């Protein structure tokens, strides 16, 4: 799971304006990085241009997913990630970034702004923090812990069942136990089986 780009844009009437962006192109070769970054900027602007105000969408391009959120006030955000990155976490990040941006940057600067003139420095921090969605998003972290607990519980139940089957074999093979002891064990086993968790 990887985030490649996080952009804040303004959806103007004639064109879409890039206000601020952060990129992580370290996984590309050194000579491709500037081209990849330009392509991500172009793609982000194109997606915002073709998205309606007040909408959220995910657009698949080869093995990448572009998540876009255009607010009703024309402020927009785009996350470009690989296809494994959870959509819910991407949209949570976009909502958080756009809320922060709208509080820190004056609304009158949006239509005429550019990455050089807009004073908002939190994008790089958000991009690096959200690289691991489990750590950045509490819901993802809880879901991962639940999945791990479920696996452990499942393994524990399997080992208990195996142990119970082996105990059954030992009881039936035992010559030392009397007939009444074997009958008592079988009755107790039947009584306990109604309470087993599936």
C-alpha cells in the first residue's frame, strides 16, 4: 500500500488551479520522477475538472487509484495511491486536509493561488503519516486487530478440537478406566458439546 500524491486544488470556472501538492515518487527511477510528478499533477487537474461539485469518486488508471473529493465551495482534493490502498482511509485523509486547508488559507486566495503563493505546509506530513493506513486511521487499526484476534481465536479453537479428539481416542483405548468411567466421560462430553462455540 502506497500513497504517491496528495493535492489541493480549486475548481474554477475556466480552469482548475493547483493550490498545493505533495509527492512521494521515491519508488520511481531518478530520471522518471519529474515526468511522473507532472503526470500526477495533470491527472489530478483533469479528474477535478470532470467531477461535479459536492462529489467523491475513485478513478482507476492501470494499477493506480485516484480518489477525488470536490466540495461544494469548489475546493478539491486528490489522492493518488496504488490499488491496494483502502478507499475509506483516502477519503478520510482528503476530508481532513481540505478542512485544515480551508481554515488556514483565506478563501479569496483560492482562485488566484499557486503552490508558490499558498502558505500551507501540512501536506508532506499527512502524506508520510498516511503511508501506513493502519497507523494513521484508528478504524483501520481496530479492524486489523480484530482480524488478528479472529485468526488467533480460530487457531485456538482448532487446537482445542484436535486436543478433544485425541482425548477421546485415549479414553476409548484405555484399558485402565472402568466401564462406568468411560460412560461418565462420554455423557459429560455430550453435555459440554451443546455449549461449544462455532
